[in-house]
C-alpha cells in the first residue's frame, strides 16, 4: 500500500513549523507499514497533480507569500475545490484555512476572494485589534473523550455559515473568532483549523483519521490498520495541558 | 523651594535637572540591585527614566556630540557581533560602551546610558554600540540617528512576539528611510530581502557576505523565510546557499539578483569562532571597521588578525565551561536558523582531527543535552522545533538527553526524526545536567543546545551562580 501526500506550497506556506504535520503523517504511515510519498506542489508544479493525491496538506504563511499563493490558486484552486468536494482527506491550517473560504476582508475593507471550498468568510478586525495568539485547547465530537491542543496565531476572524460544521468547540483560546466558541471546520473529510503546534504530532487521533479515510478511499473499508503506541504523543499533550 | 546650590545647577533647564535626578536615581538602583544580587540593573533604571522623560535617550545622546553611535540589529548574532566590535575598537585604543546582553529594548539602551554617563549626562566614551532587537529598531531610530547601522540578518524568530518577517522588514525600511545621509548602513547582501532594503535607501550602503565557495547548499532548506523576489514576487532561485535563505540569489523573472558583497576572500581572516554564521558576523564587523580605518582605526589586517585570535566568545555562544573535568560546550539555539547553524557547527567540530570521540560507546561521538523552554524571552510557541533538522545530531550522538519546560514536545520531535534512538527525558534540569555529565567521561565532550532562558539556567547550574 502507498499513500500520496500532496503538500501544497511547502516553500511559501510553511511559517509556523507546519512541516511537522508532514513529518507526523509520514512517520505514522510508516509505522502502519504503509509507504508514504510526499509530493510538493508549489507554483511551478502542475495543478493536475492535485487529483492524484490521497491526502492534501497546506499550511499558513506570511502576507507577502500569501499574495503569491493567491495568484497561483486562480488555477489550482479549482482542482482543490473539486477534490475537497469529492471527499479527499485534507488538512488546511491558518492561512490555508482562510484561503479555502469565500473571502478575506482586509482592515481597509479590501476583499480578497478565496476559492470557496468552505462556506465561511474571514475578516480582519482592524489594525489596532490584537491578534489571537496563545495556546488553544479544543474538543471535537469526532474524537470523544479527547482534548486536542495547539498554538494559534492569527489576525483574521473566521465566521462559519453553518456553525454545525465547526471542527471543534473551544475550551481555551480563541478559535475561529474568539466569539462563538467554534474552532475550524470539518467538511467532507477536510479539516480547516487555526491550530499550529504543529497540530498532528501532539494530536495523533486527527493524523490517524486522515490516514484511515485515505486508505478507505483508496483500498476499501476492509483494511485493518496497525495500532501505534501513543504514549509519547499523549505525554506531550497532557504536559502542555497541565501547564495551562 | 530652596535647593542646595551647587555650581552645576546654574543654567540647567528643567529637562536637564530631571535627567540629573533620573541618572542619579538609576545609578542608585544599579548599586542596590548589585548589592542585593537581584539583577544587574540592565533594564529597570532605564525603564524608570523613560517613564519620567520619554526623550531621555535623545536628550543625553544629543549632549555628547563627539560620541559615535553604532546600532547593530538582526535576528541572530547581535550579541556576538557587538562584543567583537567592542573588542576590536578597544584594542585600537577607543573607549566603548554597549547595552548589556539581552537588554536590547529601549529600556536597556537607556540603562546603559545611565550606567556609563556621569550625573550631568556626560558620556566619556568614543563609541556607543547599541544592539537592538527586531521590534525595537524603528523605535530606537526615532530617537537617535546613529553614525553607523549594521543589519546582520532577518530570520523567523518568536512569531508570536515579533510578528512576521515581512512585516518587520517593511517597518525597518520605512524607519531607515527617515534617517539622514549622515548614517552609513551595512547590510547582509546575501539576504535577498535585506539587500532589497539596501537598494531602496538613499544613504551610503555597503554589503557584506561570504564567499560563494563557502556556500555548500544547492537546494533551499526548509527554514527559509525570504524566497520570493521582493521586486516582482516570483519565486527566487539560488546558484548556491550558505544557510536558511542566505546565498547567491537571482530572480529569473526580473533583474533582481545578489550584488557585489565584501566577503574578505582576498585576505586570510582568522575567524575567531566556528560556524558559517560566525563568518557572517565577523565579516559584518570587519566591513564596519573598514569604514573607520584611517579615520579612527589605524590598523592593518595583520594586527586585526592577531586581535581576532584573542577574542573569546560571549557567554553561551560556543562557550566552553569545564565542569567536573568534562568539557561542556554551550551553543545558544533559539530559532530554526540559529538551531540549524548550531547543529552544523557541532558537526564541524566533531569532524576535526583533534576531536576526541566518546570512548564508552562506539555508536556516537559526543553526548548531547538539548533544552527547550518557552518563557517570554524564548517565545511561547514551540512549533518552530519542527523546522529544525535534527538528523545530523542524532547521527553522531551517543546519549541524547532532553529537558526544559517543553521537554515532551522536544522528545516527540526527536522520536519522529529517529525513534530508534534512545532519548532520555528529564523534567528537572539539574537532574538532566548531572545525569548527562555522569554519562560523559572526564576529558570528553558534551554539547548543550539550549534556548535563551534555558541557557541562563544551565550556566547557573554549571557555574554555581548567576553570571551574565
């Protein structure tokens, strides 16, 4: 078995250690005896690579880099929207999460269109409003009995059209907008989230969920995946949680 | 109100009188903090002075027209470069003061002024060198117009505190533009974004870099920050790179490319510290010094080289401490670019023929203690450790012990790099230090890679006291 991981814009959208998510997916796949192939898909690569992937990951970036990506997404965005709609598992963090919404409204009112894969929009609260920065703890119905942990650092506030699609509920921190206690979005096997940390190493449930869905789509439901001992992942998570 | 009349009061304006008392008070605070060992007084006196007179820094500086001011900014290498420049200037017979290590905010600058001036705001020095962190540079330049500014580099560091690299670069450019042509600027010409800043300035700008034969990377590493063309926003290309985003860059879409840099490849420089990042730091300092040669520094390369060989690193930066007869080598490692450079330096040291490998285990050449804290000076967010490439360390390591506030994040990072390696975790730093020292035989080498606050802690353990 092999799984193709599509890493979108690794050279431009990798500001907050998000590379750790790729490391985590590859590590866990290899523990399960599955070969992982990491495909870097950036400005110079063809959009037609996207449908050939099994899992998509895209991270956050700085404003200037996002400008470049925004231009490139004019073409790749259509492919991305289609695979998300078709249920390809994916993880979209911070800047990527915002890009996948309908639009981003800047402080001066200028609107940057997103690709519209998720029914949400993001607004800058104005230049003098502090960013949402800090440790964040969330709870998701997908993973009952577990609290997920990460670090958020975003200026934009995101609002979901349908709050039932939120990925998780905020226990501590800001999440989507610091107001409605929602965090991220979960839509047809795709996750949008503000959690860095990076999110996957310390929250192996989410990493394994993406992997299971990818295997299921590619090889069918009957595949039994090996269990991984998560003692160090859980220790790292509970250690942070205890300090909060 | 009757004041005791002393001649110096005559002719003093209200501001001068206030500064007189602020300096007096500040000096008193410094004395008290030293007496009771509650710190070195490198921030509080300045903090208080700035509360009462927010123009304190410019007031005092403007009263010392003969004092030449040099500002050193950048993400990594500020403290080392400041110390090296101070050392070389003093060797050539000049009086120099600096803001002490770590105190690179405005209050640190003000404190250093209080410490070094007399109560009448007189600074009896030839040079002041102020190191400034990313955020404070524009604030400082609003107050003073330095004679020279050295800009070392700009890497991602504490994004939760400083903000994003592009934002900082933009703020720097705006702030540098406001300075007059009196200020000479020295910029890292291997850094595309900084080179771009230089090209937009009307002041005299000179560029330093390293010779291309030292640039061993062919591909862009993953701790990069500035890989788009600052002119046309296309992806940048490199003929070769030294580390992070520093290298021989060019844009294939527009004309933007690396220009002429001074790399001192024509003369043999006696580099005082290991690692490519210290070649950058040294070249930067030498280029700045070169602009003083003939006017205030009458020296030749030969003498400079002799002086360079006498320079000892600043604490925690490739500092060797002998502890229980073990050679403990501390390399401050506080952000991805810095950490990756520390790792490269360790490998350089281990490859030297004179290096004595571990005798006990045939598996590794040296023992390592890596410490990850996430206090305010370190940055609260530890995501960045996933941008560090730990493989070269795990490849040469005998025992790897980890500790610090976020010991288990670090442990997980290393496990995901190579889970065959046995990594020991310690919640208590003293236990970690003692255990790894016990694992290291007398005369053998132990490398400690700590974040900033961890470095201070580990030095305290090794030296038995708080020593800056």
